[in-house]
C-alpha cells in the first residue's frame, strides 16, 4: 500500500497514514503527554506497528474487533493507530457502565482481544465467563498493578517487531466502532470508516474555513473528555492530524485542568457544559492564566446562557459550540466564538449553523422542509456519516435515508440559518455529557414489586445540565420510598443512569394510543428555562 500522508496535503487511505507521515517528517516532535511520560511521533508510530504485529500474531484478521475498557491514556491512542495498521476495528467501551452492560458490548462486537485499563483488570480475571468470545486479555499497566493473570500490554507488544506491517486497508473499511445508548435498552454499534474519519479531520483543522478554530502543528491540545466518546476521540485525533502536541488526562479533574492549561500553554480543548461549570466553581479559576487558550469547544449537552456568560467573563470569549452525534462522527453544526454575542441573549440558545462539509435540514414527518421558525426533525448529510449500525440493518435503514441522517432531535432555523434545538424526538436525556435513554432506566425500575407504572424524564440540574427523574405510579396498597427505588436501580444499571429524584403521581398522562406524554411531565420543570428541554 502506498498511503498518502498528512504532511503532503493529500488524501489518506488509512487513518494510520496520518501517523506515518508525521513520523517520517517530524518524528522527534512530541505527540503525546500523559502524566510524566512524553511520546514523540516516531515512537508512537513504532508502538502502533508493534501493536499491529501483536494483533496479527494473535490471529486478528482485518475487520475484526478489538475491545478496550480503560480511561484515557497514551496507550489508548497507540492502540487506536495499532488497530488501524492491522486493519482491525477499535471498540472503546464506556468505563462508567455496569459490568453486564460492558460485557454486552464486548459480546455484541465479537471482540476476541480485550484491553483493560487500571481499575478494570478484574474484568479479565473475575468476569471472563461473561465474555466467552474473548481469547486474549491485556492489561494496561498490568505489571505495575501486580496482575499476574493478564499479559501486560507494553510487554506484550514489546515482544513484537516494530516494522510496519502495511496491511492493505480500504477507505470504506471500518476504523472504529463506538456504541451509542439504545432506545430499547441495548446500545448500538456505530461504525465509522477510515474515509469518514479522514474526511472529518481536514474540516476540523481547516485554515480556510476557520471552522472549529485554526489548527497548526504549534497547537497544544488538552484531552479531558473520555476518548470512548466521539467528542473526546475526535478532538484528540484532530490535533494529531496536524502534528500538534496532545496532553491527555485520564479523566476530567477541574483542579488539574487549571494546572495543566498554563503549564503547557494549552491552546485548544473540548469540554461538556457540566465540566465548564465545575471549572468556574473550582478555587483559583479566576486567577488561572488562560491567555494561551485559542478555543474551547463545548457540546454533547446544552449550556445555560448564564453559565456561558460567566465562562466568557472568566476565561474570555473563546468558546465554540458543536452539535452532532456519534452517527455523524460528531460533526454537524458549529457556532464560533465571534457568534457568541452576549448582547443577543436569544442567540446564546442556538447551537450554530451548518459546519463546512455538512448540509442541515429541518423536516416534517413526510421528509419535507418546514418553514423558517417551525419545528421539525433535524436531518443532516455529509461524507463523515457512519457506515451503519453493527448488525442492525433495520435500525440503519430507519436512521439513514437517501443519504440523510435522521437525528431524532427536533429543532428550527431562524432567519439567519442558526439552528435551535427544541426537543428530543426520542426522549433522550443528556446528563453531564452522557446520553441516557429513558427506556433502559424504565426497564430497570419496572421490576420493582411496588411499581405499577414508570416514566423517566430529564429535568433541569445546575451541575449536570439535566438530571434523571423517575415519575412513579405505585401499585394499590404498596409503599416504597425514593431512596429504596434509587438503590434498586443502582443494583441493575450504571449509577449515572439512575434517578437522582423520584416523584409519585396517581396516573401517567398518555395519548389515545397509550404513549406516555413525556412532554407534559417535563413541562412544569422546564417552563422557567423557556423551552421543553435543557
């Protein structure tokens, strides 16, 4: 294969060609900083080659999945590129999930190799039987943790040659499979091709459109959002695309962010609104030197206008909003710092205009464009869209129609083509940047013997943007407390999905066909916010 590289301005066939190009042209430049460890591009390229050779030796064929359950690290990035060089597909799993939920994703993907980070090594020792297809368990920092039962990742790939295997990979082949929360209780594997990825990165780093800022090799990119999430992963890969230095945090710790920004003269980062709120509340935030910061993107959840005003006052007018979804590879709509006009409060509720490379429409149930100001479903088209859901042809067909991605979100355009999110067609709740589908939480609660009926809604929360509330109808004569129901849910699903509060009512409002009218349930909580969703 004769791949084209990031350094010659041409297209890429395999996402690993980006790394190959930087290793050849600027190999001694720092690619990754993680704790006290720094890795240059040449070393990262060799690590990826060794990982690829290890996967090939383990019998992993092109197109097969490699699972990863770990917090952010430099090893995460090396594994991403190693999979790309082997033609394998990386499947990063949300480490906040409960064990049965994580096992479901690994089993659904068919992964035969599973890499586990610190804090999750026990999944390869105590829970092997729950993931029967996995043949090889590898532990990040396993030797340091004293986990003798698992092969240490770095020792494992250190036994392999660091010669690039140059496996042929087509642009239409899948590079990563990210799981989105499922509306029916199970998450769906979103397949992102090599083509969709290398089409996206030039958009993110364009110096002509100025979309998402202007990226150069002199940038310093701070990664504090989880890499299993499309926002965190793409932010990291966009910086690596241009040869920038990427500073990686295992997870977001506000005090540490405030230390790292001035220490490394960070220029760019991506954060969810809840994290921005935590930063502003952290001691020393007002005294932190943010002068190096060029732009901080926020997304994955709405941001209250007052929080945005406070952030601009403390950090500066350096915020850009991004709206997209995993199925669009995270891209879609963008609002630049210049468009964050504090003199126009209504504008602060917008999520922006169509980003370069994207077409956005708002349509009715028949797929026809609605007039300006009228609410409809948001659909988008781009070369970055997913290839489809893994092994779910019907779900793919209902989401991708004639080249358009039907988002399930409702919104409207104003006269200047700014898009406003009005409601979520599929009732998804976004809390702290995490997507939570009510059906899954409702299913977990419904088995409680005191519950006759249940509805899950999102309500305003100053800390998380939205919080999960359970609205419960008790069985006749049954008695149960809020605390008992929350504890019951925590035994069955991840804690962040569980209700933070419970209301008891006599009957849930329903339409003539029996569908719960969740908008009516949400309305009292969101009236003060001026819309139907946070």
